[in-house]
C-alpha cells in the first residue's frame, strides 16, 4: 500500500485509535461515577483486537484498475466498541468497579491520546513540507 492510498489508510487507523483513546477516557469516567451504584458492571473499550485482526488480514496488497473492483489488502478497521464485564464481582452489591484500576485506565488513555495526536501532527507537518518544498 503506497502513496496517498496508504497515507489515507493510516490516517483512518490513527483516527480510530484516537477515537478509542477518547472513548476509553469517557468509559473510565463513567465507571468511576458509578462506583457506588449497586449492581453496576464496569465497562471497557475493545479496539486493539480489532486492529490486530485488520492488520493480519492485510498481509496481501492488491491494486485495483477499475473503481468498481474490490480492494485487496485494505481492510477497514472496525471502530472501538464498549463491552460490559459481567464475569467479575467485587462487592456484595454486585458492583465490580475498582477505582484504582479505572484511574490507571484513565491515565493510560490520556497518555495514549497525547502520543497519537503528536503522531498525527508530525505526519501532517511532513506532508506540508513535501507539498511546499517538493519542487525544490
């Protein structure tokens, strides 16, 4: 996958990764807000498994010669999804939220989001440089 198609595909992957990090922050905050709600089950965000699946399916890259051809090797990355964890119970009231765990998830998602925004900014700086200085 080369050229602008590869650039656009990686942009889509980065966009979905940013969405996953932001969603993780929201879900962790929601979990923390419901720490004292009886019967509440913590939620988590699944994204990395879907990203890995898309990556493993894109082992072969093809080239389309007509707009109606099916692209080979360019697998769309599924958006992040929220899942409810029902297998664990921490307290007698059925709530399974651990505030310390949620704070760690929140901090990790914040760090991941900041790193991803730096990657996106660097990509567009390189693109801008290539466009403005490409003919020199």
